[in-house]
């Protein structure tokens, strides 16, 4: 009978001794990478755009026909572009988007705050899908582009854009060409 009482006591003593002697597992070092990061190899045969020098600032540039303007580093890919297509302003944020993704592009200008619905869209000449939305040129929400504005898009970060006479000229030009069958900004842009 005494053997049965000592056995559980001996087991507890052994467990306590093991717990006191054991060391903690080593903590893995933080590599600085996101926890679920996935490496995607870049194509080796495709040249990367030239890296901008530290003193160059992004600027607005216009197309020869005046139907589009783009904002970005000189000689590099645009970060944002606006185009007039039959009286509709097409806004493209040049950041890769997942197929089928939808979001609201929050735009804060000096005259308006607008949330523009954007979708992942295949854009000719661009790899993958980019964020793109549109609104009629005569829509009051288009005034957000009339001066400097800040845009925020999920997974694309924040972009600060200065005002430009090129943008104002595009808006004026596009407003004179009424949209054929364009829908009001209701679902596309919310103020």
C-alpha cells in the first residue's frame, strides 16, 4: 500500500526536476521579412526601368493628343494616369492588383473628398492587372483632380500629387466631349 502512495509522489518529483532542468527553446531571429512572405522571381530577360536619382521628383506629363496625362518619375513608369475616353475620366493607379479585386480609391483634394470605386483591370501595355476606375468628366467629383490631391488605396499605399495645368486642361477638354452612355458617378464615386 505504501508503494502506491509513493509512486505518484515520485512521478511528481521527477516532473518537477525535469521542468527545473530543461531550457527554453531558442527564439528564432527576426529577418525583417513579413511572416507569410512569398518570393516571386523576376524575369531575367526583361530590363528594369532606370532607377530615379535621389533629386528627381515625380512630374505630370501629357500625351501629344491631349487625351491623357500621367504622373511619375521622368523616364520611368507612371504612378497614376488620367485619360479622357468619350467624356469619361479613366483613372489608373499603376500598382499591381489581384485578379478580380475591387476597392475604393480615397482621394482628398482641396475642393472635394471622393471615394472612387476601382477594379483590377487588364491595361494594354501593362503586365498583370492595375487598379482602374472612371467617372464622367462633368461630374462634380472630378473636381478632386483640379488641384493637388492625396490618394490612398489598399495595398498600394498613399500617393501625394501636385496640381497641374495639364490635368486641368484634360478635365476641360473631356467635359466638352459628352459621354455616350456614361453613368453618373453614383456607384463609381462617392463624396
